[in-house]
C-alpha cells in the first residue's frame, strides 16, 4: 500500500478521526467539500483516510475548513 505521508504523520487517519468526531460520513464530508469548491468524492475520502491517495495543499486547506481544525491537528506526529 502506498502511503501519502509517513506513518507517524498519517494525515488520512487524522482526517478519519476528525470526520468521525464531527459525526460525518465519508459521503457527507465529500458533499461539504464539494460545496466549497473542492472536487473530492466519497471514494477519494476513503482513499485519503487509508493513506492510499495523496492530498494536495488545496485539499488540506479545504479539509481543515470543513472539519474545523487547525493545520497543526493534521500534521502533528502521532
């Protein structure tokens, strides 16, 4: 499996954590991202969460906006 970030900074796992903490499904997160101009599908959210898909700076910016977290929350070491 290809990882987008080193294991100790797995952004995908943090996205999953904050998504679930907010009570959102992958489909709901994708829908909210699309509303603000970030064309990510439910499948792509799943791929990000398992570390299979790389995340662009633009997508990280939108994820922090939708999940209402600071950049540091996604980049902090586990």
